[in-house]
C-alpha cells in the first residue's frame, strides 16, 4: 500500500496546483478581453469589405463605365433623441443609372440655443446591395458641429456600381434605400491657442 504523502509535500502540491489554475484562468480572461477589443475593428473591416448589414463602400474615383439600367434611390433621414436637429433630404427619391455619379444634399437645422455636435450612422437596404453602393464623399464621414440655430446643406456623392447588373440575385432590385440616423456626439476638443493666458499658478 502506498504511503501517504507528508503534510508539507501535500501543501506544496496543492499550492502549485492552485497557481496553475489561477494562471490558466487569468490567461483565458486576458484572451477573452483581447478578443473583444479585436472584434470591433475586425467587424467594421468585415462590414466594409463585404457590405454586410447594408454597409456602404467608400470609393475615391468615379467608375469608368455606366449602364443603361436605372434604379431608384430613396433617401431616409432620422435623428436620435437627445439631438435637437431637424434633418431632411432635399428630395426623397432619385432615379440613377448604374455607374452614374450623383450628388444629393441633406439639410440640417440646429434647433437648440447651444452648439451641438452629431455623427451620422448609415446603411442601405436591401442589405445585399451594400457592396455595390459606393460613396465618394459624404457628410457622414466626419462629425458635424452646428452653432445655435445654424442651417447647413450637406452633400453625399455616390454611385451604384455597374457590377450590380451582373449579380443575378439583384435582378429584381429596383429600389435602394439610403438611410441616415444622426446621434449626439461629443465635440472634438479645441487645442489651446499659443500665447493664451495661463491660469493662476500656471507655468
């Protein structure tokens, strides 16, 4: 029969076992935290690359060709609670040829008696056309800060990729809805001007 381990060795073995368990748990937690932070940029990259969820694409130049096929683009506008803005497109619909570069304006009015800042979220529907909806320029790329009562016309320059016509799944697509929702955003901090007065006790 095997003799029992001395009490001191038992405590040492238990201590090493506890350290291994603690280290393993800590490594798992660190891996999960790291994965959660990495998931956000990866998800954003995945949506931009594939158009998943109606995420539009970003183009730098106009396409080299257009198509005779036309599609209607419907413009939707929304403002989240907490942002006192009136936000409307200049027109609700427009018919465009595939590959045709179009500029459309939205008008926004700050109805507050204070400076406010918003950031627009956007997508298109049906979601499967996101990969074909290309924006060259858009007010949604940056935050918008408005003075009290200020009115601003904001442009979005886009085209629908002619490749849509080659996608058999889009044969029945006759309308694309481009939707924007403005959310309150913290205005960017202004740099301190050189030579500005220092507070009492400042260097």
